[in-house]
C-alpha cells in the first residue's frame, strides 16, 4: 500500500530578495527550482492576480521525497495581508538558531521552541534537536470548526493518491 505525504505549502511573498536570504541563509533551505510566468494562472495558483508572477520551490531535499515550500511572487505586489489560518511550520534543526543569531535575525523564545518570522510574516517554530529525514515536521493551521476541519481533511486524504512521509504531519487546532 502506498503511503501519503504532504507535498508543499504555498506562501505569497512581497520581497524576493529578503525572502530568499531568510530561507537560504537562516533556515538553510535550498532553492530547488524557479519558474517565471507572463500572465496569471487560470487555476489561481498565484492568487487573484492577472499579471507577471513567479514561483520558487525551496526545501531541504528533492520535491519528490521531501516536503517543500512554494514561494509565489506577483510582480508589483509589495506585501500581502495575512489571514489568521496559518500557525507555523515546525522544523527540527540545530543550525537555524545559530544562523539567525549570526545574522542578528530576531528570535522569540516560547517554552522549548524558538520562533522566527519570515520577512512576509510567516512563522517558523524551531525545535533545536537532531532529526532524520525531513527537517520540516508539521504545518499548523487554525480553524473555526474542528469538526468541519477534520471532515475536510479526511475527505482530502481519502481522495488523494500521493505518497506520505511518515515524518511529516499536519496539525489542526
């Protein structure tokens, strides 16, 4: 039986330079691929925008075996208003906080975890410990109705054929 896994999470970004530095120099991710598009995506991949846009896939390993982050950039859009649905991506690593401190990047301590906020406002919860496989361990989302969220997720999981990494989980709360 095939296992299932989360493939990627999409963030819209307003400053590609600062965003690239954060993911590469602080989180230690690698840019896996980059694509440029002249017009908006018919499936709204880049949101409700019709103009030129790009996407970059970043992560700790190849897309076919690791969870990755898709960074979507719409030319001419400098910032986005964030919703209240995303909690953060949890990463296990001993290097991230060291990288942040070396570059004087702000880190907030919350119990056993350290929280970094990307230039576009997305949170990354860092647990300073060694890990095997994907360093990305969970994606946390907020919901208004836990019942509706579980119903949606169960239907989504049951309808997909994609492989799942046993090391990656999605947290709803």
